[in-house]
């Protein structure tokens, strides 16, 4: 903004430009329907007239009460929040909207009573207002501000008055928004496959003998994933979306974990949020209730049964449960407070065996009864955060008082939080099914946005997703993808058009001809559902820990990322050894250790940086796959409802509900001991004026699947053998002789590339390493329809 404004205002740039037609409009990249917000400053002349109007989106991102901003070049400004009050014994502060309006804030109500966002009791509502005018306070010191010596309050003559010796000078906090949204949809229309045919072309089904033909409708051409995973996929011309920010996470010292949360209320004690309303278009995916139910039951069984691989998911669910429980009892916990509670609970876990919910309940009860144990664990937590004692083992006088106050305050907060939890796991287990339901939908939404960005080219902030109110309450299972712009921006329309492109349609002479995308949305979504490369790299590094640096079948099966796995092992191997991590089967422990990494490093006399790197792995999510704070509904508020373990389980149950997916071990592909039916005929055909082109079962290699329950046991190759459900002729498994010309190219490249992969993986025994050549003219066989997802194809190229 600064450079663009300078170029527009200085005459020398206009005089020296090479081409006179060059222009630089000030609002070239602002949506024409975007509302504006007025900025008012204290003192009144601190900002120029041309700086006093900003887009509403920018205001909701960077100009909310309690934020500091450096977006204006002349100074640092604080958005006035007025006097804040502390809620409960944690680090949550409240700012009153009525006080802000008395000091110049002007708002209008966008929604008077929406369902409460995450972390609030189910019966709560929230009022959403849209800012019209925002008051700014110019800060004299651009870097530092005064705060309470032993608390989270800011004492900057806006949120509170300085208190002499009780002040401390801190760096200006960074603010991260807690966001949420509300969606209202019009009546949807089903989305079918892409069926663009040329003149004189039609799709037909044939009798078993092939003599009789009948026209077939689009409702009979369903993608296997769309058929089993979703009860419906519908287009909505009008989706009303209210985005709002209901609080800020303000970090005072990110390297040591300090921070506070700021929420807003009005004079009647009701929660208030700042937001905006848009009318856009979207796609509603209703996840099949039966598949969601199966996944929920499997997760409940794993968590309540104490299965090791489910422990990180259990702890993530516990975070959400404690946040809701604290609000119901009249208190409030910030995300920083919950981090402290979870780390203290985990402090009683030795790390030698599985961790179940009963273990955590027992630890909570023990801490409440044993004052010495509570003080010991809390002291270790506080000292790890404060960096005291110093490297010489001594306490500085200035730190001693702060240390004592922090310990006392944390003990009070933890006692209040654990009182209900220590009585038994019943309340948590009652809360768990709803959390699992929400987390499946939330995790799917992030992955669906990722898939849509791949095929549409949409950038950050252009595509969003959200759960309907009924889905959030557990009464429905609908996730909506929408354009994050008034009246849409075209991204979700791409998914509607190319939701599913049947292979036979690529032989038709439609308007687009050969210009169709190489992958449709459903195939892209399938690939995005698989674990990310970071997860596989971490598993390979852990496998090197088990084999002491030697290659195993797991490394040979993923040879494309073997070097990355070697680097992971080089960086973290010795630290894993010190922490008692023996291999991939111990991988579930690392996310739990990461929650108390500073304490572990100090106790084991290890470098904090080494422990942080060694425990930051992708077990049940990472920023590369599901933990995308730039996409997730609610920003930081929605992060506790993302879990890759649950999403993988849901995807696996979806695949197992149809015969079209196969999980095949590499050695079974080599031996031919599998149920693939390659090149078999469909009863579906494309009838042209001159011929009939038959659809066939064509393999699509999605990628590699490694079960978390036994990562060292080997991999499975995930293959989908048909792009449509049913419509098969009666043919047995195996390779079909006499395959139609429409499938020759796909089968040729599948055979060549799969053979190359098996050879690179060392799966082909020496006595079978023979190549039989058959000469034919291959000049017309282009490397296009190869039958492999891009990531799998890139893996083979990298390994080769």
C-alpha cells in the first residue's frame, strides 16, 4: 500500500513512466461490492484524509478493538478497546462495546442472536455488529507497551491505567482473530457429472449381449467416492454467509507461551462479535450419515479402549471439552490456559505405556489431593516458560516474585478446571461423539478447500467453507464450500462444472473437446484425502530409528521421499533415542511430548530447539494437510476441531463401502494375487453417428496408505478400478483380452508405470526381472491419460 500510494501521488513517477497509457487505480483489486469503514484518530490529525477509508475486510482483519496496527506508515496505532475486565482466574479479558461507542466507535447490527461459536455452552447466542467508524489511538512508543507485572492486563491508558511499580514493559502483542461464521442456504439442486456431448452423440446402456440399447440419464453415472461418502452434493445459487470475529488471542511472548484472550460484550452482558454479511454461491456436501456414524463408533471405541494411536486425538478433544466446561461453570479459559492444563495432566504420564482417558482422570484426582505434586508440576511448567532458573541454576530477584505469582495463579486456575473432570470420564465421553462429528466435518471442509484450490487456482481468502447450524449441533452432516466474495468469484462454479468427468466423455466431441481438465474435482479430492508427504517423511525417519539407519520395506516403498526421511532421522534421531522413541509404533507419543516440550528438554538436559524439532511431527495433522489456519472455519477457534486421524478413518470407511476401491500390497500386484478387473467392459457406451464406443473399467492409482496402528508392517497401494458405480458386465477379475480402444492408453501406462514403481521399490524378484518386447507403433500414444494421481506420478519421477 505504501509504495503504491507513493507512486500515485508523486508527479515524477507520472512524468518518467515509459508508456503514457499506464495507470494505477487505487481500488483495482477491491471487490466492487465491498463496503468501507471510516477511521477516526486520536489526535484527530494523526491520519490523512486519504487514509481514513478502508475496505470492511481489512477492518475485520487488522482494525478490531484491542489490536495494534502498523499498516499506516507514519506511526503505530492502537484500536481503542477501553477499560477491560478479567474473567475468572485465567487470562481472558473482556472489553465492553458500550464503552467503545462512548469513545467514537459506531456499529450497526448484522445479526442479533446467532448460535454461539466453539467453546461456548450450546444455549448461548452471540450478537454480530458491523463497524462503521473505528477510533484509533496514536502510540508514542512504536514497540513497547505497559502491562500488569503479574497478570495479562494491558495498562496503556486505554484498557487500564498504569500502576507505578506494578507495571512491566513488554513488546506490543501480536493479535490473532478467533473467527466463526453462520450460513443460510436456499433450496439446492443436485450436481451431476459433466456430460457435454457433440451433435448426434448420446450415452446408452446395452443389454448383456450388446444388441439392445437404451438412453441413460445423468443420475445413473455416479463417481464411486461421491456415491458412498455423500448422501447428496447440491448447488446453491444463494448462500448467505455471516463472517464474524468474536475474540483475539494476543501473544505477549510467543517463544515462552505467554498471552491472553480478549472477548467483547455489550452492556447487558451478552457476547458481541464484529462481522459482515455476504450473499454468494456454494456447493453443499452432505456426508453420508452412516459413514460418519461408523467413523464415530470406531473413534469412540479406540479412545475409550485406550488404543495408543488414538491418544493425540483424545487430548485434542479434551482441550475442547475443558473450554466448554469452564464457560458453563462461570469462568473462561484462553487457549494459553488450556495449554497449561493439558501439559500438567500429561506431566504425570511416564511415556512408557498407552495413555487413556482413565489415566488422565486419575492424574487429575491425584493432583487435587496432592498439593506437593501439584506444586512440583506447576513449578516445572512455570520455570520452563520463564526460562528460570538461568543457565547457572540461580534465580534473579526480579524473576522470583513473578515466578511465585505465576505459580499461585496457575494452581488456582488448574484446580478450578480439574474439579469437574476429576470426578470421572463420563462427562467427557458424553461430549466426545459430538466433538468427533464436528471434527470430521471440519477436517473434511479444509481438505475440500485444498482440493478446490488445486483445480480452480483460487488463492488464499477466495474460497471458504462452513458447517450449517444443524451440522454443528450434530443433527445434520452438511459442509458448504462457497466463494468468499459478494455474488461469488467463480471458484466453486469450477467444481460444479467438473465435479465428475466420466472417462467415456473424454471421447465425445463436446464444446471443450480435448481441453477438459486432466482431473475432475472428485479425483482431486480423493488424492487430497490421503496423508500428506510430511506424515510419510516423519514415518520414514522413525523407521530409520527402528532399523538404526538401514533401509526397510517401508523405505523402498516410498523411495521418492527416502532422502527426506534420512534428513529427519539425522536431525531428530539422537533426540528420539533420549526420549525413548524406538520407531514408528511410538510415533503417537511425539505430539503429546510436544505439548510439554520445554519441560521435557529441561528435565532431560536436552536442547529446547532439538526437542521442539523432534516432537513436531505430523501424526494427526500439520499445516501441510489439515491444520491450515488460513482456511479453517473459525481461524484459531476452529483448530481444536481438526484431526487428520479422524479424517483418514472416515475416508477408509467410505472406500470400504464400495467394491470399486482396492487396498493392495505391492507384492500382491507382482504376484497377481488381487481382485483388480482391468479393462473389463461397462454396459455404458457412447453412441455416435458412425460407431459405438464402450466404457471400461480403467485403473486409477490414488496413492499409498500406511496404517497408523502398525506403520512398520508395510504399505498398501490404493487403486480405484472404475470411475462410475455399477453398470458392469459379468466378467471375472484379471486382465481382459480384447479391450476397446478407449482404454488401451490408460492400461498401457498403468502397466508401464506400475512396473517401474515396483522395480524401484525392489519388489520384483530376480527370477521375474525379464522384459518381453512387443513391437507396435506408439507414436499416437501420448503421455496424458496415465491413470495415476499427480502426487503418485511425481513420486515415481522423483525416484527414477
